[in-house]
C-alpha cells in the first residue's frame, strides 16, 4: 500500500519521535501495512536517518518466517507434543513482530533462577507450590484480570505482555506458571476445565492449583464446586501443549471479534485451523 506524500511525512516523523513507545507503535503499524510501504519509507530518507533505521528493522521482520510458518514448523518437529513456549512466542510475534525469542526465554529463565533458592527437592509438594505462589503472586504481584470477559484485551493472552504487565487470564497465567515449573523440574500439568484453566501437581496425592486466583490449592471436589457439578477424570483432563495453544488462539479470536478487529480475528482463525488439523 503506497502512502500519499502527506501521510509519508507523518510516518517518517513518528519513526524519529523521541518517545520509544511511539516509534514502536509506528513500526508495528508499518509491519501491518507491508513491504511496499516500508520500501517507500526507505526510499524517502537517507541511510543515516532514524526513520531509515527503523524501517530497515521492520523490513527484517517482514522477511522473517510468518507465524503460520513458525507454527507449522513446530508441528512438523513435534514428536509427542508441540513446544509450548515456542508456540506461545510465535502467536505473540504476530502482534509484536519486534519480539525476540531469546528475550522471552531469558525472562522465564530469570524467574526460575530467582525462585530456585526457595525450592527444596525434599519439601512436601504443597510447601513447594506455596513457595512458588509466594514468589509469583506476592513478590512479583502476578494477578488475574477480573471481569476480563467484559473488557476484551488481547494483551491478556500474549505471553510477552502478561510477563510485562503481570496480569492475565486463567490460561495465560497458567502457561507462565507451567513454563517456570518445568524449568524447576516440578511435575505440574495443565488441566482443561470448562470455562476455566488450572494446573495439577502430579504426586502420590495429586492436587490442583489455580493461578488465576493467586495459585490457590484445590482438591478435585473443590474443582467441581467451581463448575457447579461433581467432577470425574473426564471433567479434569490433562491439557497437552497443543490444546493450550488452541485455547489461547481461540481466546484471541473471540477477543478480536469482540473488538471488531476482523483482520486479526481472521488471522487467529487461521492459526486455530492449522493447530486443530495437526
């Protein structure tokens, strides 16, 4: 899409704005506009101009594998299950093309490293989980966004934004909890509840964890009370990483639909179709 001269001047001005947030938003908009617009900006300014530097960066994003290709590659490489962390990164990169995978990995590595001194392998599992809960929900103030269904916000589902804002919905908070727990070699799995998402600590006496509510510890009966009916094994199935990605993209599809953002909703629908076809 070619820009009118007046619009081109506005774009160039925003790309050299002293506010990095404004520059970042303009870069993401350029990414959406596509290669033709980026090349137009590159042709309009000299190589040492700030707008040229930023537009060159956007062009590199456009040349990188698209999210669909990244997800397909992960599906092709999967042996028993898809790589959850890499999948969540690919989905987040669709909205934040400047996101770097090593930045996400380092952030999660740092969380695990910071809590490691408080984790004793000989401790009772409940004590271990309480230590992890205290770190994530008391020290770092991760929290669930109340009434998230009434205030659609895609950033509640993108892992990078949940890590930055420390606010999410049940499945995004559970995903971060899982990725930290797995780094600590804790036997925790996702549980695919109706209208909610929790975790289970697998031990001789398994119990459930609700990251959306500060990691509260639950019995199976208490899980049943949450959904208003007695539960059995079928009501509390283990969620594969693939299932977590399908639910995450499904939430984003519903969010963008509620916001009236049809192009992004269609993108999420294509990811869902790809993942469900695996």
